[in-house]
């Protein structure tokens, strides 16, 4: 419908859209969508982050793929759903909060749209909630290796008022991975000191 | 108190205010307030939507009626409270999220203030949470009948970062009602596929 | 790290930072931080309020102290943590919502930064959630004694879309305390009528 397209600010050239969204796990959904745009003939039309997570401290997501063919839109959603099990792997939570780590050797259009990350370069995402944990993780991450800090989000800027501090880093793939892993160690230790065991949501992948 | 009136941006001509609010059900409260302004000598002074719902994906509400007489303000609140049982009728929820439908043959001042809907015309509200459900419901609604799309809200625009997509429609009363019912069918089917039975909060009224 | 300092907008003169934060109790944390800046050689660098409280209607907090010496930053956090038991004393909650009262005879830099309150004067904070309770408490507070209303926050202005109405008052210490206590009486009565017993989180201190 053209009036809905216009309200949603979707370019009319996309005759089909694929929709991905959930109440929890904005980061895992964006990373999964990034693999989907690499693998299909689609573009990322919108990424919006609700203040959600079912009473948790983070974001839910709404991600819209645009495609000229309905089969491409459907395929993008299928690819993304398959990736989710992996991308939830480095989300660790307990009653005190959660931490999340993401890493890819090559960022594509979803990561670029959501986090303003350079295309084709290694990318790391470091999230700590409550926000105080994220500050500590960020400090560890940038001190561990020579990475470029491309973004910093906190409750009052860059988030939807979530209780998170989030940094995005880019650079050499080895350095980015090393920074992410060091932040994970530090964040998980603190989170577990505050709230007991904080297991992976699925299986760690980084 | 004049300083409080000023901070709250309430016109001093209102010597009395009636206050309606809750942690859940912003839509049902606005619809109930709309009946209250039709039935009493009051005006809608403010409608504010918190990101709330007790860990759910939607909004809580704060609605303020202004009146010159205290009896009018009290009456407005009484009328609104009585309407709530009805206006929660087409709110359906489960662990995955919720959908909400509202319909009136004649929109009054609360609906006009909250949703910018034309006064005196039929009005429909279509809500899906998480937001992805709302996108699908919106698409069904605008394709079902010839209605005017008067608003579109999503996590990043028009909501308080809730995990909802919301559309507001206006037009011929039969067409509006038909669109709302079609969106309800589609939304409830999807919500139940995601999270099991999603019963009405009270008794469906549309 | 200088790039992180810059992203966080922290003056490079602070070689050490102290971090305080939690998922619940923004008010108690700010009041505790206020005692910490009085007692140590630190400054308040940032106070950010997430929309959090573990599914509740209020805010979580991120508070950053800046110091030239690491021992000062650590001491500020220690002092604040010790104060928290007291500052949670006039937080009362049940399933319907919560109310919060804070009072100090002399506001310092944390209260000044968070609430724009005059330094060195008596300060009172009055919070009701859902927001409708806060409107009533505010009305009682400003009618009880001759206090200056220095701020009013509601779901759509001044909060992070929390379901609260919050007022900040200043003035003569006896008047401020009297206003706060009257608002507490009225708010607790209403909250308990809505949701049953609403006990103090620790021990009332005002």
C-alpha cells in the first residue's frame, strides 16, 4: 500500500519487505541480519530499537529488509533466523543484568546502518548492563589492543534509554577480537560477582 | 497551586483536574477518556504515555481532564473507569507479546489529542507487539478496505520507544471496522503461533 | 584511554573515575552520590537515568565521579554505597507502583547536577508511580508549606519515559521536610488502596 510505504519511509522500489523482530536481543538480531544481507539480494531498510527485553535492561528490535522479489525478502529472514542461535552465543545474563559481545571479521550493511561501522572491516560490539558494567568493559576493551572506537552509547545518548553502555570498535581483525574477548572476561567476572552464574544464552562463538 | 499549574502547563481556567492513569493499557485508557469527554463538561488537558506495562512491550498512561467544577472532573474519571472494562476487550496477550484493537464510530477530543484523528469521524487503532507483528497487521488493515491512514508509530518514532507498531485509521465507519477486524484476525493468528493462546483481557467489543 | 574519555565527554583532567550504577533506585543513588561528593575530593561528571527498574515504573542510574587520584574515586564510591541503605528508606512499593521521598537539609553537587537544585539549600524529592499518584502527591506537597517548586517531570518531559511524576522542591528546611512528609502520607495511602501494603525498602529516614 503506497500510504503505508510512505508513512514507513520505505522506498517504493521495494515491492517486498522481510520483517525480523523480537522483544529481546537487539544485538543478536542485527548481527544475524548482517549475514542475511551478505547472503541475499536485499537491503536493510530500517533498524529500530525498542526499550524492551521483557523487563530486562536492553533493547528489542525491528529490522526491515527491502527486496524487489518476494523470494529474496523471505530468504533474508530465513538466513537471519538461522544465524540467531550463533549470535546469541555471547550473551550472558543473570538477575543482576547482562553482557553481550559480538564480533565479525567483515561488517556488512546491517552493522553499518545500526552502528555506523565501516563496511568490509572487522567489527566488535561490547555491551554491559547495568550501564556501570559497560563502562568498565569499555575501558578494558580500548586498553587491550589497538582498535578504533567508532561509537559509544549510554542511557542518555544513543540508546533508547536502556540501562546499557555499549561501544562499537573497528580495526584489524585480530585486535578487535582480542579487545572483545578481554571485555568479556572482565564483564562476566563483574556480572557474576553481582548476581551469580551468568551462562551463555546458547554457545559462545567468538 | 499556580506554580504547579504552570509547570504542568495547565491553563489556570481549570480550577479542577481529574486524573486517570495506570501502568498498563494506554490505548484502553485513551478510548475510555474519549467517552468521558463526550459525556461530561471537561476537556483533555494532557495525555502522556510512559514506556511501561509492567515489563510488557507497551505504554502506561497519564491522562488529565480539566474542568471548572470539581464535580465535572470527578464525573469524567468515573465515566472513564466504567468504560475500561469494554475498552480492554480487544487487547490480546501472551508471553510473546500483545495486540490491541480499538474502534469508535465517532472520535472525540481524547482521540483527537492523542492520535490527531478527525473529530466526529470513525476511528480505528491497530497495535502489534513486538513491532514486527504490528507491521503485518498494518499491511493487512490498509489492504482490507478503503480507509485513510492518519498515523504510523514505531519503536523509533511516535512511541515512547515501546516495542510496538501502531497505526491509526479514519474514514467510513464500516470500512474502518472491517480493517480493524481483519488486522485482528491476522495479528492474533501470528501472536498465537509465536506464543500460544492469546485470550481477550475482558470481552471483545468490536 | 583518550578516545573513550572523549566519547564519554569526560574532562581529561580526571585521571580516575568512580562508577556507581544499578538497575533500580535512581533517586536513592543520586542522594547517596550527593553525600559522597560532600565527603570526598571528587566531582560529579555524569548522571544518566535509564528507563529501568527490572520491570518497574522507574529509572536505573549511571553516576560517574571524576577524581585526580584513584583513591578519591574509590572513596566516593565507598561512601555512596554506605549511604544507599538510608536513601532507600523512603521508597515504598507494591504491585501497583511505588512512591519515593528524599530530603536533605543541604543539597550538594549531585543533586544540583541531576535536579538543578540550589547548592547548600534544603531539597526535597517527591516521586509517584504510576504517574497519576505523583500528580496527587505534588499537589499535596505544594499546598502543605511554602516551598519553591524547582522542577516537575512526567512521562513525556524530564523523565526517560518512566511512568512517574516527580517534583523537586527547595526552600526553608522545615517547610521542605513538612511538604515531603505530607506527600508521603497522601501517596502511600493511595498506593496501598490500589495495591495493598507498600512497606519501606529499608528503614524510613525522613
